[in-house]
């Protein structure tokens, strides 16, 4: 019906300020952030020291596996933890986010207990897979609640808050684990099993978010319904735009995970962090720290890596606010470039100060890239598939982490592991018999080399670094990250051309 009335066009809503956005979040949002903090505290407390524990000498309380075995464990961990959400994300949408979270907590506790008690490869492997599975089930449940509790006007800040909480837990965990492992390695796993169980106490304090109605009258049995959810989950991931993003972004994750899986070993083997200990002692007037540095004591690798989480705690929310108006994909591209520079700098030398600076730079790039993937996927997710799409966020992690763990394990065992290179030097340069070298306990290899050379163990380490150049492994990972960034630039141009029907302008950030 045509009328003579003039249509009244309402002005666009005024953008919310930062404080308004913070106040707009629900109890469910804040409860899930606390649960995520606790879960990450436990998870990163274990993950921060695990690379050292797996390869450490048995006489030091470690498992004394090879870096190749460690890489194999991490590769399977990546597949389980990152691909299982394709299935569990759909179940979170179907059966409820809170039930999904409760189930995951139970599995994670079992994983921590197995890791504390099993010292054979397969026994420890099973514990790791239990922890990986529990984490895979936990993530879509919690992230699905966050996705339902945020909307366009506060999504960027909401995910920024979530990522900051992740890193508060990630910052506390390595500090506590670092002290616990000094007493006994098993304390790390037992303590975190107790810690993650605390999330059972938080679940009753918020209501299950509203979810889309599913057909309750279906005659299908549970197995058939489960298979249907799995088929839908897998089928959706092959949507071209989504699939292309996930594959290209996996290169970033291949590079990214080396900071946590390989850099601790590199620091433990090569980096002289006593300069940081001495600097802290001079800054705070602590003569004990200065004396420790002069005696050659080092900063524990997990505490070095913790610079990443510490930076994110203080800078994530301001960075999220600053870049909230930047397109998510553009922020990811710039973040990858900064992360590449940081990772290469962290592993470029034996200088502990440069390593710390590299980790800090890496954290800045991470803050621009990693949380934006959640925002991007939340934007393109249909309303009834929020949990499913949050599960998709882990697909590039599965590809990158899985492949990177396998590559990294073999590369480091051959070209980076100090004990391996010391044995190689003794065989090729000092002409020692292979039988004599093989008979040396792992913890005695560097002492033997230093004695043969008439040098201190530190001087012997510097010699090996000069001869074998182990820092070159970081150039390989940096190149892979660079390829991922270039791929995303091309992806963005293709999307812009598709949307406009004409060639797009260059990416503007």
C-alpha cells in the first residue's frame, strides 16, 4: 500500500565506548573467562616445561626421549587437540556448552594423572592424548559461550578480554610449574590436575546460553545422530572461502608453535641468560642475583618463554581497542610479519637479552594475529553454528602444529641438539671412538667435550654454536611464516575482487 507518509530514517547507533563494552558483558561471559584462565594456568604450566621434561636426562628426573620422539608426541597431540573440535563443536551446539565443559574437565584430570605416573613412551603418550582430547572438548564449549555472549559492537573487545585471560593463566602457569619441577617433576602434573578440577565449582554460577532448537523427535539412534553431526561438521569445513583461509593460515601456526615447543630447548642448550639475571639484580639491587649470574646460573627456559604471556597480559586489551577498527584479516597479516621478526630474533644468537627482546616482539605480533582469527570466524559463522565454527579455528593449528612438530623434531635432533652436535664434534674433530662416545651418559657429554678441549662447558658450547650454526633452523620457520603471510595477502585481494566484481586495490592496513 502506497502512502504519503515520509519514512523516518533512524540515525546509526552511536559506537559504544570501551567502558560501556566492558559493562555490557554477561555473567556467563565473565564466568567462562575465569574458567579459561584456570584451564590455561594448568595447561600452560605443563606445556611450558614439557619440552624440557621429555628430553631431560633420567638422572635429572626427565624421560630422556629424543627430540624425534618429542616431535611425534606433539604431532599427534596437534591432530587430536585441534581436529577433535570439528566434532565436539557440533556436539556443544547440540547438547549444551556446560555439559561439554564438564565432560572435558574429567578427561583433562585423567590426562594429568597419567602424565605424572607414566614414564614409558606409550604410557606417557596416552596421558598426553587424554590431555589433548580434554582440551579439544573444552575449547568449543567455552568459546561457544563467549561467541553467544558477544555481538558486533563489542566482539573485538570481548575476544580481546578472552585472549588476555588466556594469557594471565598462561603467565601464572609457567612460574608455578618452574618452582614445582625444582622439587619434583611429578608435582607439576598433580598440582595442575587439582587446579583444573576447580572449574567444576564455577559451572553452577551461570545459565546455559540459548541455543537453536534441534529436532527432538528424530527416530535416529545416538550413533546415527553422532555420525550426522560429524558429517555436517566435516562438510562445512570445505566451503571454499573458509577452507582457503584455514589452509593458508596454517603456515602461521607451524611457525608460531615453535616458540613453545622448540625455543625452550634452544634456550636450554645455547642461550646465555645470565645477562638477564645480572641485569635484574642490578635493577633491584639484589646482590644474590648478581652473584648467581657471575656463577653462571641461568634463567629457566619456561620463564623466558613467559615473556610472551606477560606482555599479552598488559598489552592485549589496549591493542585490541587500538586495532578494533582494522579489518580482522589485515590485522592478522601485519601480526604475522611482526611475529616472524620476533621469532628469528629470539633464536638468532646466544645473547639472552636479544632472545628476550625477540620473544617480546613475537608477542606483539601474536596479539595482532591470533585473537583476530576468532573474530573473523565469528563474523562468518551462521547463528546456529557458533560452536562449530569456533572448532574450525583449530584446523590451521592442527595442520601447522602437526607438520611443524614432525619437521622441528627431526631438524632439532640433527642440527640443533647440543648433545648430538657435541658427539658429532668428538667423533669428527677429536677422533674419539664411537663406542666411547655412545657409552657416555647424556649429562656427561658436554663435560667430557670441555675436558677434551681444555675449555669450560660454556666455552665448549660457544665453539659448537660457531661451528654448527644451530640458529639457522629459525630461518626455515621464518620463511614458512612469510609464505603464509603472502598467501593471506593474495587471499584478501581475491576476496576483495570477488566482492566488488573488479580487481581490488592493494591491501591497506
